């Protein structure tokens, strides 16, 4: 359901319902993502649901909430789901962007996010698909099937302040390989260096190294993580909005994590360029020593002679300038101009 259609739907609901069936709060008084979650949580019951890119309205955190709603309905057989997901979301991982904003204006936007491997398996899992498709979210176990081993994949390194998911996968005698991250018990040998939450999301706190352990049904798996203190940028996602034609007003976003180590502060900005040079650069935002999530955006008019426009995050620390991404290999940097 598009944002415009959902607005009309919410208006109709206010006319014919006392809202108790939608959580007791007006859908118009919630953010776009909150209102969609209210619909999913309160109105999805028994049946077959066919969904086209439902994640588009949801922040990364709410995507995880949506996964749990689907799991809670699909595991006992109350509902089945056939879901078409955006290609970039299927490709990798939904927990990677837990620092993301729940209020990004992504309506009518092309969204470039990477998302959790469990999302890619979700549609088939809920519908009883192939041999490797089994429920992958909280509270369930893969049918009591004997576990041969537990595999654990974690980021090899983190910046201070950076978050990323560890993924625990059970290897079953049946040949199934369900993701069990939400069901595992997690620990870190050095909580002053890396903390890990109940879903396996790790966060760097200080420079050093630690061992993260996932435990699931009598099996353990470990992974070593190194946290570095350095001046750095790591780009995680990008988004854009508008009709990218000459003369059009458009917006480009870039998000990720920054780290400042060699000075007390740094400056963070977003630069937009085309094949002739810089179009615009946002005013630098002062960031403190350490690290954290960032979200940058720039609204500008596409020049008449542009063939493509590209975004780059700029971190200036003393005399050092760091620019990321440096290429468009990930598809996050540049957009071709239509004519």
C-alpha cells in the first residue's frame, strides 16, 4: 500500500472504527512506519497474506518487529505469507542498520539498504518452502531436529560506536541450516570492548579484542572481534528521492558510522558532485572523539549538463580528510540522470 493510499485508508478507518482494532491510537497520529506496524500487529490474524515490499515503510528496527509478527503467526500455522522484497534488501542483512532513523522520508523514494539474510528466507519459510527454509525468528526451534553444529558469523572488526549483526546458523542432521540468532544466548568475554544484545547485534565500545559466543540447544560457537580506534568512515546505506532529471529538485541521503581518534572533534559533511565537479556540500557537523551512527542528507537541483550525480561523506579530522564511498561498486554512491 503506497503512502498516499494508506493516508486515505487511515482516514476511512477513523470514520468507521473506534480504533481499538488498530491499537487504540489514530493512524494519523503515528509516523508512517508506526502506522504500518499498528496495521500488521493488530489486523494480521489467520489467512494468506500477499505483500509487495512491506519493508519499504519500515525503519530497520521496525523491520525486525515485522519479522517477529510474521514468525508468531506463521510458526503455529495461523497464517502464510508470500512476500516480494526489494532486491537490495534480500541481498544481505536487516539488522545491520539498527542505528537507522525511524522517520526517514522514504515515500516514493528508491531505497538502497542491505538487510538480514533471514529476511531472504522469510517468504519461503512462512509458506513451508524448500528444505532449507525453516522459521528464523524469536521463540521457535527447528522442529526438534538434531543439531550437528552451530556456525557463527560476526564482523571481524568494528569501529568504536559501530553496530553490526552476528548471525548464528544451526546445521541440522536433516540438511537444514536455519538462522537461530534470535533464539541463541549471547555473551562477550570483554563487555568493556564489545557488547552483544539478545539478537546477536554487537557494538564496539573501546579499542581491543574480544570473543563473542553464541549458545543454542547445547551447542556453542565463537568468533573474535577487533575494535579499532581510528579516524574512519563506514558507509552502510543510501537513499534518494525525486525525479533525477536536469532541473529537478532531488534529495540524497547517506548513512553509516564515523570514528574520530586523533583529535577531540571532527567535521562531518555530505558532498554532491557530478562529472564536472562539486554541486553542493552541506555545512560540516561537529562530531566528538569516539564514534557513532550518522545520517546525512542534501537537497539540490540537478544541473542541466549532469550525466550522473554522486554522494560522498566527508570526515575532516585536523589536517586529515576521509571520503567514503570512493567508488560506486556497492551501488550506494552515484545515480544516472534521466533525460
